């Protein structure tokens, strides 16, 4: 599915949700959530293609597999937080959205700590 199809589905979904919202507001929000999950699923399929290409690159550097796992974990956290935050904002819960974003940033920091420690150890070793 190319970007044009995704854009058409998104615009059609939004128009349908606005029309539905006039008759049944709760169904309009439910429709948006289902549409969001569909688009997230399409995005995950795209990430799978990127993962395959990065695994080819990774095969050249077998000793750094650990860092690729961290990279994918951080990418996943970023997309999930953005997705959840967007749904919270659309539902009118701005404070929950901000908390989801803050917790996502903290999880990224925790996930990236091994990389930061390795960089500091390398710098310390060479006394730069």
C-alpha cells in the first residue's frame, strides 16, 4: 500500500467520522480509534521492511547486534507514545496525553542508558 492509498483512507476515515459524529458522537470517536489502529498497523508493516534492510547492514557488524535491538526498542517506544498521545488528545484528555509523552521520554532515556554508558567508558578509556 503506497502513501497515496494511506492518505485517501485517512481522509475518507476522517470525513466518515465527522459525519458519524453528528448522529452518534461515541461512534465517531470509536471510528477514529479503529482508523488509528489500522494506520498504526500499516506503519508497523513499513517498519518491518526497514528492519530487514538494517539486518543486512547488521550482518556486516555482528559485534554490534545489541545496539540494533536498542535502536528498534527506542523506535517502537517513540511510535507507540506518539500514537497513544494522539488518541488521548483527540479524546480531549490533554493531561493524560502529556503524561504519556513524558513517560515515553523517560523510557527512551532508560533504554538508551547502555549506549550512553558505553560512550562514556570509551571516552574515559582514551581520556578525551
